[in-house]
């Protein structure tokens, strides 16, 4: 692949974690071990995944590292996503419950749940999820509001969020994008965001130098027999 970044940057393949037998819980237990090991070795984890349920493992690995190294656990979450993913878990977690699970863990530890979602679609979330987001203090920006005249206001909101968090876990759920650009997702969005718009805000967030982990989730093209 063409390399356009600085020559001092090195990229290493840290391997794969498979969700064998659709056992999401097992994969969620393995991922934080890998993430913590990467961070302990002063490297930056980039997780490329399928099911967005991996966010729970990624976040837990970051928090464990931060608690051990800095004696604090404050990590904010910025998620580009069409969905809140705040559904209450029942017997098992899923790709729609992981941020609710993180909120529950924060509550049990008496920690602040700091979560900002960018690109929310009103038709993709039940009213109960909007109410739950409000109850949990979740900040969000609707996809339809990402128009140029609102960019400065959105950037100010992101700055305010980052000012309250010393470290940020950044995630992209591919279904935040317009279906014309990403047809291979489980929940396509005909009114999703343009990649260039998302890239603008990604660059701003990364320039803060507060991002401690990054992932791209929900890449799930259909498997067709040849």
C-alpha cells in the first residue's frame, strides 16, 4: 500500500481475535488484554473489526491501562455512529448494548460516563434510546445537522467535550456513512454522512493528541459463494 505518513511511523500487525462460535463475550475478554499490552508497550492500538460489540473490550483495555499507569480512569468516548448502541443488555451483550454496558460499569465504579455520538439518525433509534441517552448524560449530534453552516458550532461542542476528558477513545461505526460509500454494512444508511465530512472532524479530534485508542467497526460485507 502507498505510504503517505511520516517515515518515523511504524505499523505492526498485532494479530487477530476471532469470535469463534459467535461467542462475543469470550472475544470481549480477550481484546482488552491485547489492547492493554499494546498501550503498555507505548504503542497506539488501531482495532479493525466486524461487530461493534468489540467496543466494550477495547474500552476496558484502555481503562485498565490508564488506571494502572496514571491512577485515574477518566476516558471519554467519541463515536461516529448512526446508532446510540445504548440498548439495555439482557442475558448477553450485542453490537447494540456495549455503550450501555460501559455506562453500567462506570456507574458501579462511581465514575463519570462521558460519551459523545456524532452522526445519529432519528429513524435508526427508538424514542426510548433518545430518552436513555438523555438520562445518561450522553451528548449527540444528528447526521442531518452536519452541514457547513453548523460546523463551527459542532467543533465547539467537540472542543468542550475534549476539554472535560484528558484521554479519548475514538470509534467509527461504518454505518454512519451514506450507503453509496459503504454498501457492505448490516444497517445501510441512505441519509448517512459523507466521508469527507467525517474526515474533517476526525482530523480535528486527532490533533488534540488526546486519542488513546481508535477503531473501525461494523465492516460486514455479505459472504456470497463463488
